[in-house]
C-alpha cells in the first residue's frame, strides 16, 4: 500500500473511521502502472544456457530466445497499457 500511496493512488486516515481510500479512479490506473510500481526489471526470467560459450548453435538459440522474449515483453507491455484496473472488476449487481 505504501507504493500506491507514494504515487497518489490511495490515501490513509488514522482513527476509528480511518483506513485506506482510493484517491484515483480505477479507470485511470493501468496494469502497466502497477507493474512499474513493483519495480521489476524484466517480465520473463528464463535463464539462457551459457554452458558451451564457444558453441555456435547455443549462441544462435540464445539469441533467438532473447529476441523472442524481448518482442513478447513489448507486446505484453502494450497490452498492459490498454487494460485499466476498473475493467478487471466483476459487475456489481444491485440486488
């Protein structure tokens, strides 16, 4: 919650009627915003092999995997920017 408070998404009040409250509309917060708050440097953590550093096949495979993961990350981040938190909530019925 401290991260959310630091960027102004929530605020807190002490006391009997205190607690955490949203200070930003959920429609204004995206998955990408939340991802950035978490401070992760990379989305995929697949370790590439470096056991045979002089092997041309290993180098080619590592390059292909790294390029593919980078492209996949780019596409996923674009999607994260399109999805706001409000759209993830289930519909609320009035009955």
